[in-house]
């Protein structure tokens, strides 16, 4: 895997943490595939919440 030099390490860590949390959350819901569009959407929601709380 190649690192993306334009994405700061802190932001990459935040995104990875949000994706992991989204996957774990979706995996708990019966009948929901924790991969794909739902994972991306939920991870983005978590990222926005984390960014908003750290800025405020």
C-alpha cells in the first residue's frame, strides 16, 4: 500500500478509526452487509461528527 503524501497522518488515522467504527456498528445489525455504500456513508457521518467536536 502506498501512502498518500497529501493527506496528513492525523487525518488518515481519523478516517481509519471512523471506518473501523462504522464497520463494527453495521456488523451488529442483522441483515446488513457491513461493506459498500452503507460503510462509506456511516464512516463519513462519524468523520463529520469527530471533526465538528474537535473544532468546537
